[in-house]
């Protein structure tokens, strides 16, 4: 059904939905966000990828006007995070890691409650409720108690409540944490639907596979952005070396044996096998077979593969660790 736009006082001053310049957040002597700079275009799905404690949530809370930066500058929808936090909060949608709706209310009652909280005009409330129920696939569950929903359906409801006022920018802080893979895929389908209607999505995750769903992403580690770009560009950055998939009957012994093999640059555990980075694949594969044969280690699989986002992230972290050392 056609949607009526909920009125928002969004500043037109910036051509970007989100702009961050040299942003810093400290807690005592601990630096949680360390001079982060980036820009997010309107309508973009921008991913924050990194392990827990990398600074993703702290950055998002500053952008939502919930935390004050120690230094640096940032704007959302043209509003300054330091001086206009109330304007920002009125013009964004926010979904936290923890499910924040009311379990003792029904699906429909939660939606009614949040239309009031977000100040949706009375004349638009019925239409917005219908849109959210249809978007989230909750029409048949509208009278179900929220506590009876599975994790995936709860996340759909939480997303729906976050967009009731039709905000131009959505901040989703690890929205699929603890949700099964099928539900995660369905949730990301909803995110792409929102992006196609012009919404800007700023989403954090520690799931490496979810990075593939983003238009661009930033890899965060220890409060810093250590890489920034499209998933394809970041993976292409590893093409100066070749990645091999190596499966053997003795993974730990295999790793030890590869330490002395010339041309092997890095070895990382990946699932039940190993990802091996080499400079010359032909020569390196021959040396690997010879080295493992000398240790009576049976090779089940040894072949070239394309790098994943996890390979990119591991390589970036190791580069950072070497710089720090």
C-alpha cells in the first residue's frame, strides 16, 4: 500500500546521511573510539564489522545522541551530535542489541505504544501500523503476546517499531545477535527493502557473513577503523597473495609443519580446515605436500579459493598487531 511520509524536521545542510570526523570517546584512560572518520551516503547500507569491544556500539550511541564525544565532530541528517542530540533522536530510528519492547504487550499493543512515543500524527497511525505489520510479516500475529514470539519474529517487530515514524536514518546495533541463520537472512531482506525505499541503514555486526549484505563497511578493531570500502574492494585488497584451503587429518600438526615451509605467509584456522596465504601458489603447494608427507599427514583438500570477509578481517588485524608490536 502507498505510504504517507511522517513529517520530520531534517536539516538539508549535508549531502551525507552521516558524517564523522576524527571522533573520539574515552572512559577514564580507556579509549573506546579512537579518531574515527567516515561518511555514509543517503540510501546506503553501511556496516560496522568487528568483534565485541571494538567500539561499534559506542560509536553508534554517539551518533544517536546518547553519548557525548570527547573530541572530534559528527552529524546525522545534518544535525550535530554534540549540540543537537534531541533533533537527531527525533529524526532517526534506533534498534539496540537487546530486545527492548514489552513482552507483556501484544504485537499490536507494542506498535500502538511506539506510535505514541515517536509522535506519529493521529491521522497516519492506522496506515503506519498496517505498513509495519505487513512489512514484518506480523499481520497474522498482531494479537499474539510478544513474549510468545521467537527471536527472529521479535527482531522483525523491533525493526518495525523503529521505523514507525519513517525516519530517514536507521541505526541497528547488532540486530541479529542470537538469531538463527534463517531468521538472520530474512531480517537482512527487510533491511534491503528499506534501503530501496530511500532509508539509510547504519548497522553493526560481528557476523562476518553479514558484511556481504552491506553496500560498504568499516572494519573496526580496538576503537579504530582499520579498513573501509565495499566488500568486493576489501577482498580484492588481498589479491597480492593467494589463499589456499587446506584440509588434513591432523590440523594442529599441519600448522606446526607449515611454519618452516618457504612461501607460506600465514596460516589461520577456518572451520574444520585451514586457510593458508602464500606468495607463489604453484611452488608453495608443492612444498606443502612435501612437508606434510614428511610428517605423515594426509591431505584431504588443497586448492586455491577466493578470500572471505573473515580472511580480510584476520589479515587486517594481524597487520594492526604487527604495527603495534
